[in-house]
């Protein structure tokens, strides 16, 4: 890698302005890359108002869910870890930014010493031996940021700080969606368990009647075993669902920042209100989604690091000054003759580094290229996630409506099959077939209900919006980044 002639000319112009301390900024200034965004999302609900800035989970109209999300935002450990990381980068930013200003320090010393008269350079005749010495010095050092090295480093540190804050908001976005999804999964499993128990109770009663009929010689053993098989099939579903419910409660407890345990529920999945579908333009994702803002801040930091690397090729100029007092006695430390002072300027210019500076510049340019590609990939992924979520909710609605009609049809089928069997027009095999199909269809319908809620949750998660900032304020930690920093 080589510096271009134009950059060398800029460096010379900066050096000429050194006495004025005006300084220059080497490296490229950041400009947001052009984004090839689609004009609209697929399957977007055009007639629905933009709800991306609201607390969408409140649209479920479930107070328990609202409380769970509030608890998770206050107690979840992933959020606490992300907040601590923001504080870490805030400290790094402060350390980097401090290098722009003069560094002032105070050094005081005092001591007593005896010098041997047998040494080659003894004390002059008449000197006190042993003797005391006291000094108090105020030192100032300042590296002139003529080439913008420190300013570019501060720019990079600030961008990394903002990226850490966007990462915190990304954690909040994911957590809120995960809690809502886990809660819907839980009450969805509750409904499936209710269906399984109701079906098992119904088939247990039917099996009891068949045993009485078999003992009376009315039905065959084949029919009895078919009734028993139906009962055992429904019964075997219950422990599977109970296991899933227990594991789901444990998973949700961890999201809440608690040890595994039971989770209270307020209502069945049939009683949840469906959230509306938010609308928006694809280009708005760049400002709505914190993960995209994070990727852009990392790109800004990588861009600024190029300027830091380029500044390493030019002289480093530092000013130092010292003002103090020195005396053989503490009482004379502040007398006029005790005053000492010094000032100096130093220049350090790399001449031969074995190619390390060139390699460092090459590294920063490659890092910027990687950050740009990661930013572009994040944008494409975001567009896909929104499109997938919109398609999912649209088609799941159609699926749910079809499955509701199927359940109605199978209920009629099961009722008619029982009537036909009771009147001797068909075998019990037709009853078994109808009830098995109805049982499976009812479970699939409830699962589809949950899938529709999941799809709507994913729409809000994929689109982001002002609700993420609102959820961030519910964590009780506020915005860690200072005002004006974002």
C-alpha cells in the first residue's frame, strides 16, 4: 500500500499550518453507502396504519403477557450484560477522547540522602552531608493532532460506543419477541392439552360402554380393541404435551431472569386479540432496526480507523512544559530562588518500519471493506426477514381459515359415523377413522393459531421501530449513551 501524491500534498499543507494548530483529517470521511432497496414489501397490508412505534404486545390484550415482558426487560441477564458492555465502551470512548486535550500532572518529591566521600565525585566542600531535597513540579504534555490521528480515533471510539448501544437495543428487540413467542407457545400447548384430555375422557367413556357391550355379547373383541386403541392414543398424547409445557415454562422463566418454575396464565389462546400488521417502506428499516444501525456504526468506526493508520506515516509532534520548585529545605520550597521551569518540543518521524505501517493501513482498509459487506448483507437479510414474516402471516391466515372449515367438516363426519354405527350401517372402523382425523385436525388448528401469532410477532421484530426504544426505557437503565451522542 502507498499513500497517494494528493495525500502527501495534504500532509505538507498541514505541516505548514502547524503553528496555527489548525490540523487536518487524513483518511476518507464517512458517507452512507447507496442501498438497493425494494420499492415495497411483498404481501404488505396497505390499509393498515403504521403501528411500528407502539408497544405492539399490548394489542394482545393480555395483562399477564404485559407483566411478563415488563419483568423480562427489568430482570433479564442478557440485557444486563449488554448494558455493561455499553458502559465498557463508554469508558473506552472517554479514554480515547481525553488524548485530544493537554495532559496535566503534579509530581512532588522529598527525601534525605548521604553521599560517600570516597566516591569519585564527592559533594563540593562545605556542602551538607547528609542533605535533604524537596521538589514540586507541574507538568503539561500535549500531542498536536495535526493529521487528525486522535480525532479519527475518537470518531472510531464514538461509533463503537453507539454500536454497543444499538446491540443493547437489538437484545431488547429479540428478548421482547422471544417472551411473547414463548407465552403464545405456552397457552397454545395448554389448549392442545385441553383437547387431548377432553378426547381421552370421551374415549374412556366410550371404551367403558364397549366393555359392557362385549361382556353382554353385543360387540366383538375386534371392536372392543379398536375402542381401547382410540382411548390409549389420546391418553399417550397427554404426557407429551405436559412435558412440552413444563419445558416451555422453564425456558420462559430464564427469559424472565428467574430460576425455572411455573408461569401464570390469564386466558386461553382463543381469547387473545390478534395484533395488526404494521406498514412501512423498505428504506425505513435503516433507521428502524437497531441491528442495521449497529452494522452502520461499525462501518463508520472501520472507516475512521483508516485515517488513524494514514496519520502514522507523518510526524508526531508533542509539546511538554514543566513548572516547579526545588529546595534543600521544605521551608524554602516556595521562595523565589527555588523556582524551576522547562519546556520542549519533540518530533518523531517514522523512517523505516519494515513495512509495518503499510501493513497496518492495508489491514484497516480490508476491515472497512469487510464492515461494508457485512452492512450490505445485514440490509439484505433484514429485507428478507420482513418479507418472510409478511408472507407468513398472510398465508397462515388462509391456512387457519381452511383448517377451521376442515374441523367443522370432520365434526359432522364423526357425528354421522357414530349414528351409522349405532344403527348398524357401518363398522366401528369408520368411527375410529373419523374421530382420529378429528382429533388430529383439532390439534393442527390450534397449532396454526399459534403460528399466526408467531408470524405477527415476527413482523414487528423484523420491522423494528420506535417500540424498541420504548422497551429500552422499560429496562430501568435508560439510555447509557450521553445526550447528543446518538
